[in-house]
C-alpha cells in the first residue's frame, strides 16, 4: 500500500514495526477474524482478545526491558503476506484522534518514511490512501488511537475528500 514511498526491500530488512517494547506495545495491530485465525493456526500459543469488531494480541504485563514479538513474524517476515492487518499495511501511518478530530500521523520510528518531506507525504496520502484510512476508521473505530507524540501530524480528516 505504501510501496511508492517505501521499498519492499527496505521494509523487509527492518522488523521495527513487528517487535514492541512496553512503551509501544499499544501499537500492535487490530486483526480481523480471518487473519487472527490464521495466526492462531500457525502459532497456537498466540492469545487474542476481542476489541470491537476485531481482535488484539493479548500481550500481558511487560517488564521495562522486555520485548514482545508479534506471533505472525517468522524468520522470513510476516506469515500473513499481503493479508497482513490494515494497520501493518499502512504503517508508519496511523489514524489517531487529536482534540476530538481524526488525523493521520506518521511515526518517527520509521526513519525512511519519516525523513521524507512531509508535504510529499501529504500529497501521497491525498492520492487515495487517506480516504482508505478514514473509511477503515469508520469500519473499525477501535483502530483509532489517541494521539501519541512520537508521531508527526500530517492531515486532519477535514482536509481529505472521501
Ligand atoms: S501481523 Fe505481520 S506485519 Fe503486522 S506486526 Fe505482526 S508480523 Fe508484523
């Protein structure tokens, strides 16, 4: 979905968005039932909890230096391939809520994308992805997180026609 601005090779080399510490574990994706079942059949120890119309990973309590690896991550990358959760397909973009408005923001953890001109990222989003992201947020409001300041705000919903 974001191959135009981030090469598949660069993305595959980095596992940053699939491994979480206690501070960013809230970023684990929302899974739809079909993908949740697929992860469970490949990794029966994976635990999920229902959240709205989807499922989230049951991570449990984490200590300061502990890392949580998404159970869908294998030696060769995500076992879900093109069926990975929408949150993963659009990362490092995220739909968030800021001062009562929905926004799209970009994570500073993805250096490759975050270092691109934010004007060019806005243009890219307005070509269609922003509309898809807000439509997804309508379908799964539980995927909308409160604004987190490790992200840079790119677009407010009222700037996007969809
Ligand atoms: S579902 Fe796949 S892409 Fe998403 S966090 Fe897990 S391993 Fe990474």
